[in-house]
């Protein structure tokens, strides 16, 4: 007997090694039958062992792992549906037993069954599942293993599942039971090409098994059986979900983007943290320089003086005398008549055209300069912000393209990706707002300057300019501080979850053997 066990283990090892090789090469159609073949050999070896043999527990663990991986491959390579049959179970109707519902699904070509139902919890639900297993064993002579995926609350029935496992092992059938917190769909997948589903998915407490047991509910349930041409080769029954082939140019772009983003996270972000932290320590960004930053209260706009009830500006230049209407002048042989300081009109006898000149206004002491100290600081910080926007956008695209397709379950890693992506988007939006704020500062300051020019005797406008410049200097320092913190946070979050971000869903392929 021991020699027989050794031979079966060797055969299982050969099949499972090929399965893992195909799996790693993403040849899922070839890997699936090899997994099933290897599990069959292990089941034969398991049945030859005595209950006291310690290898029995090891064999069961390995069988469970391989069955789980086979289930994952079934989700990847979806079958083509050739026909659909609908069975409606009306309220209070009879004649819907297991033997009738599953008659077409059970034959000698069936070797494995996968059951997904989140509610195998109550005693009668377990009994219904046992009845289903009995029907499968009686109707499918070549059945090798049955897999059940149910809800987390079903763990309380572990003893019952173990008892059922032992009973099935006597018939050389492996039972694998898994528990999930995100299981929603109810379906039974037969490896001979048939899939049984129940619809609608509302009223989750009404389980698939209770309906088949002819319990009476007010809802109408439909069962859809999808089948295809049966073949001895399991791999030939499965097809990929999509035949889309990515263009080489797009693949090259993505590869370059991934390489650049990983370099940014690992190398550039730490350098940015050090760079912004160094700026904060420099004297020109120190708060002690605040008094130096603020402009003179006069703003190069003279303050009017009041003498004898009349307002006059100091050192006001003499006004030019404006020509009267009867005064004339000759320019290039054309008679000009000046009616208004802003208008120059040709005499109608010398020219049919008229030219209107815009008046020019200027401050008495010349132009009012901007705050050069703040302008120089912003000129230094603005390029850093533009570079930061581009870098963060690259990392955002990297994480976005790493998100896998939407599936039911195994989404913990995807949640980590979404959290990291949310942090990256927050940083990108804040950097863009920093750039916008710098542009709006000059516009707001210019409006206040025009107010001072129009109302030079109102001191509040002059004070508002000082407050605005002080606030802008504090904002520049705060921007540098926030950018240092943002890059530090992004680097920390991404590097701590680097493996999950790059590979959000685990397949356990490398641990199968």
C-alpha cells in the first residue's frame, strides 16, 4: 500500500508542477486540467492512508490549496454560453426537486463542482447541501472533488463540514470549504460546461437551497442553466474574457510611465522633501524678515494736504493751459480744432475724417512698483510647484493603471490602491490651488493700488496693502511647508504599501508547491 501511495504522490507531483508552470506563464486553459488531475491523484493517495497517518492532514491542506486555485482560474477563463434555459419556481408550486433541476448537469463527464452560496448557515441549509452532494455522487460516477464557498458566519458549522468531508473521502471525493465576507453571487459551476444561477439577487436570506427544497416564498425565482458543447478536454471549453490585444506603442508608453513613476516615488520624492525643508531653513523665507518684506506706507502715491479748505498734492507740477475752442493750430497743413483735452477733430473743410485720441493717466511720482521681495520669492517657488504637479500626475496615472479589473472578492489590495490614489489626487489639487493663488495675488493687489490712487486720503486702503503683502509672505512659507509634508506623506504611504499597490490581488501560485 505504501508503494501505491508513493506512486500516486509522484504522479500528483508531476501534474501539479506542470499546472504551476502553466499558471505562472498565464496559460490558464492548460493549467486548469492539470490542477484537477493532480488533485485526483492526491485524493487517491489520501484514501489509502489510515486515520492515524500524519500525512493525511498535509494532503488535505494541499488539496484545498489546489482546488482554490482551480476556482480562481475558472473565474479568469469564462465559458462561452451556447444555450440558456429558464426554470421558474412559482409560489406554492411543486415538482422542482434536485433531480429535475440538475438532471442535465450531472453526467459521467463531470469531475468537479464549485458551489457559491453565502448562506449555508442554518441546520436545514446544511442538510440541503448534503442532499445535493448525495445527488452528485450518485449521478456523476467520475466526480473527484466538490468545492463550497460560503459566508463567514458559516464557520460555526466547521464540525459538520468536516464530517461531510470524511464521508466524501470514503468515496474518493475531496471537499473544500472556504469562507468569504464579500460573497454575493449564488451559482453552481460544473466542469462539464454547465452553470446554474438564481435570479433575482434580492432578498438575500432566501437561499438557493431553500428554493430547491420547495419552501414557499412570495417571490418568483428563475434559474438559468448555461451550457455548451461537451468535450473531453476541459481546456477547450474555456475561453478568455476578452480578445483585446494592446498595441505595442501603448505598451511601451505604459512601461515607460511605470518606470518613471517608480523612480519618482523612490528617489525624487525624498529629494523634494529635503529640498523644501532646506528652503524653510533659509533666511529669506524666515518670519524674522517680515518687516523687510513690507513696502513703504506711501506706496509712491503722495498723501494729499488740506490747506484753507482746499485739497492739494505736494510738489504738484504746473498744469498746462488747455486751448480754447477758438484757438487753432496747423499740423501738416491741416487745420485742427481742439474741443476737448481728449479729442482731436479735423476741420470739416480740410478733412472728412475724425480721429479720437485716448486720454493717458499717470501717477504724479511715476508708476507704483510691485513688492519685489515677494515677486522674487514667488519666482523661485513657482517652478518647483509646476514640477511637483507633473510628478504627482505621473504617479497618479501609475497607480490608476495598476488597478485590476473589477471582480467580486479579493479586493483588499484594490482598496489600498484607492486610498493611495486619493492621497495623490489631494496633493495634485492643492498644488494647483497654490499656483492659482499666486496669480490672483497680483490682481488683487493691483485693484487695491487703484483704490489708493482714487482715494489717496483713505488710510485703510494703504493698510490693506500691508496686510495683503504680509499674508502673501506667510502663504509662501506655508506652501513650502505643505509641499514638504505632502511629498513626505506620499513617499511614506506608497513605500509602506508598495507590494500591494503593484500587485493588489494575490494568486498564491508561488506557494502552491
